[in-house]
C-alpha cells in the first residue's frame, strides 16, 4: 500500500477531492448518459453531496491510518458502480435505476464493513504480538 499517502498528512485532502470528483462524475455519467434522463441540477448536486460524504468517510479513515478500510471501501465502491452500470442494460421494467443504486449502496457499505473488520483484526494481531 505504498501508493497511499502517509497517515495524517495534507495529501489526503487532495485524495479526498479527487475521489469525490471521480465518484460524482461516475454517478452523473450513469444517470444522464446511460439512463438517458434529462439533466436536473438539484439531482446533480445531491449526487455531489453523496460523493463528498462517501469520500470524506473513506478518506478520513485513510487519513487516520486505516489503510485496509480505504482499500476495501474503494473496492466495494468500484464493484457497486460496476453493478450499477451493469443493471442499466438489463430489462427490469423500469427498476434498473433502483436496482443499480441499491446494489451500489450495498457493495459500498459492505466494503466499508469488511474494511473495518480487516483493520480490527490487524490491530488485534498487532496488540497480541506486542504484549
């Protein structure tokens, strides 16, 4: 995990901004390009807030030094985005957007939970070895 910035450095702010921008662009690309919905500024701002919240939580844990949380959360978010894009092309009688967003939320939360479990296990092992 040498590609991540060190804990408690200012570079995490830049990572957080870039993470939020990429996530927001992915979300609005799905909504307005793949689903073909007309542009709605209020909805685009809501997607931006969602991206900022997810980025703030994930990169906040990275700033604290919980790199496994960052890795698993990012993997869950990417998997959720992939499934959201995949569900766009399935014929689901109008539920493509709902199924896609729910799978995105489930995989994002699942990746975060797995990251917390992995980081907790790593901390327990470190605690037991130093005792």
